[in-house]
């Protein structure tokens, strides 16, 4: 009809340009390797970018008149926790001992 002849299986593959299996496999491998490379690149560079933009959580306490490491640790730890490990953490983080506190001094609370 309309000048088209019936196509057999052999003629169809030549006239329509059906790709060979090898060519399809090459394209699949190429696309697969490009996908793996893209995921790897995003994993390396995307993770580094996220780390650089995340703010570091830091708590600062300003020492008031009459404060001790024990009283500060008691406030930080709350009533349910033992303040002794918190006292050690505060002292270690700031490089101080119990008698070194001065009103107005800032302490980093871990």
C-alpha cells in the first residue's frame, strides 16, 4: 500500500537500522560506568561540601559571681545525672582547675 512493500525479517533489520546486540551492550556499559562515576563524584564532593557548611554546636557559659565548676556542671547535667563527669569535661575543655574561675570568664561547655 502507498508504494511500501511487505518487509520480511531480513529486510526489516537492514532498512530500519536495528542496532546489533554488541552495540546495545556497549551503550549499556558506557551509561553504567558513567552512572557509577557520577555517584562516586557526588559522594566525595557532596559529602565534603556538607561538612564545610554545617555549623559546629558550641555552648558558652559566662561565669557569674559565686559560680563554681560544680554548680555549673550541676546546671548542665540536670538533676537526673551525676555532675562529676561534667565537671571533668568542663575543666579539660577549658584547661582550668576548680579555683581558677573568675566572674565574666567564658567557658566552653562540651
